């Protein structure tokens, strides 16, 4: 059932107008922040208005303009689109509230530019979510890169510019050097850039040259460097020079999720599971990202800086999403897609906690955090919950991901992937559990300059507590997203 509707365009329009209003309210901070929160809420409500159609197995389509046969600025919403759309719009609400406490407490400069670019990055994420073809996907993928550059370089110091330079070289360089040629090759071989409605068949016609199809696939995977697959991952830890809410945006909401979403979309709606299976590309991809999962986890163990450890955790966790898709099995694909949700809520919580620790006590290094749980019980409690999700401990959300991934690997009898999932969970515990132990069971309250509880401002603590609790709820009640994703098959 195909429904013609402008709802996806309306969702993006609200974000666009919000960015304009934020920029126009630069002399009135309260009004500027009202537009940010209000825009986020309205966007989320618009996204949720699409749920009934997708829930019933429908697909929303809308073509804004046709440039040439098979090349359109068009939008298409199915279960995969809606998952990313819900996550990016809903988490924008919490990020907007958190931004107020962070930016005001630290008296950060250029706050209007910051909020405007933040909204524009969400616009790019929404556009990527609802892209109906490779042309639209490429356009909004680049919008994200353009507007997150000023956020990475926000502090305008040597470290900020160096991190932003690496960020743009990696992301724009790969999109021009690999992604654009992949799009062109796809059009030459298929005559269209529109996504297929069936995730199994894809758009490549029968008899397509297997060598060129494989080359095109490799170019796509390399071109979507926002997915941070090794060795094209180094931009991500370097981008940690940005303010912590930006790190949360990069790691949980817009940027990296746009990367793994785009690869997932291309695998399922451009190539299709049949051709990936016939060419043996799927399992090879699974092994490649398994290397990233394990290696990034090992590197995370060595990092004392909290944001750096979280950055390498993100590099590892992102590849779970692609791993699930690459299994080419319905159960594995479900596990990969649902991790977009589970990782989003848990990882934004972890970065929110890192920012709260810095604002309240000016601490960045894990070795300096002995006993901090005594003075920041809400923040570190939320951190502990989100950590359990990353490890995959029931009943927190991350367990659902690993349950489906493990079953997907068993269904295709891939023992090496089962081993990767088990070892990576142990490594996850290795770099997360010591932080919680140090916070609550080492050191004393008297070791801290404050005599009592000293949390960050309520506008920072409330969002991180709520997102942590949602991670628990998603663990107990994953049915909504499981049912939604099942409509893809």
C-alpha cells in the first residue's frame, strides 16, 4: 500500500523553519531556545503522525521534483526510515533542553550559531531518513557534513580547527572520492537512483556484471565514512574537541547514525539481500565490521579520557548495526535496525553524563573520578544503566540488540560471528564496568571539594535520567519497534 503524502516534507520544513527562527532570535536567548525545543517537539509529533500508515504495512511516497528519468528529489518512508526519523527527532528534544544547561553554565560563545547548526544537522538527518533514492540521500548526507563542521570547530582554537579539518577531509573526501562514483555507477547499470520497495530484490537487473556490482558496493561502504568503519574512523575520536552536546549529536543522533543508516538503506534497498547473498558480499561485510567491533573495543580499554573511551565505544557499537544487516537474515537484520534505537538512547545518555561531570566538577579523566558517584548519584546512576545497555545486560535495551544478533548468527550457522558477539560483550564490560566501580566503590565523598551532592544543572540532569530510564523501558517493551521493523520483511 503506497500513500502519497507530504508528511516527510512537513517534518523537514518544521526543522528548517526552526533553524531560521533560532537565527532570527539571536538577541533573545530565551526565545531562541524556545524555538529549538518547540521545533523539536513539533517535528517529533509530525514524525509520529506517519506511524499508523507504516504500522499497517504502508509506504509513504512524495516526489518534489524530477530532474531526469530515474533521478528525483523524492521522499519515501518505510519502517527503516521511520526508525531513524523517530530517534533523531525525539532525541533532539532532550538535546535541546540539555544544551541550555551546558551552554549557559559554561558561558559558551556563538550560541546562536551553535543552535542554528544543531537544528540544520537534524534537518540533514531527517532528509537522510526519508530519502526516496540515492540522489536525495546524497544531498542530505552532505547537508549534515556542512552544518556539523562549525559545531566541531566551535571553540575556534587550534584543537578545534584541527579536529574539524580532519572531520571534513574524511567525510567530504570520501563522499566525493567514493560515494559519488558509486552513485554514478549505479545509475549507469540500473537507469535509476530510486530505492526498491522490496528489500530482497534491490534495483540491479538480473545479469548485471558481478564485478562492477561488487566494486560499486565497496565504493558505497567506503563513501559513507560517517559509519566509522575502520580504517575510515579516525575523524570520530578527533571530533571530540567539540562541546559535549555536539559529541552526543555526532555519536547518538545525526552524524554516525546517518552513516550506518545510509549503508543499511543501500544494502537493503539498492542491492537487496538476494544479490548480496549470491555474490557472498554480505558475510564478507560482517567479517570486516567484526574487526572494527573488536579492535575499537580494545582501543577503548586504553583510554583514560572519558569522551575518548566513549568515542571508541561508538566506533565499535555502530558496526553492530551493519553486522546485523550483513547477516542477510530477517532476525539479524531486525537486530541491526533496532540497535539504531537502543544505541541512540544509551549513547546519548553516556555523553550527557560526561558533559554533566565536566560542568559540575571539571573532570575529564576516568582516573580522577574515584567516588564521584557519591556527589553525582543521579548522573552516575544513569551512566551505569546506559553502560549495562552497551554491554547487553538484561533487561536494558542493548540486550534486545544482542539477542537478535546472536539468534541471527545462529540461524545462518556462523560460529565466528557468535564468537565476535560474545567477546565484544566482554570487552564492553571491560571498559564500562570499571568506571561505575570507580564512581561508587572507590574514593570517598570527603575526597571532593563539596560537602554534599553537587549535580549539574537540572536542565542537564533531567534529560540524562529520562533517556536512561527509556533505555530500561525499551529493554522491557521492545515490541513497538520490533513490530514496526517486521513490516520490512
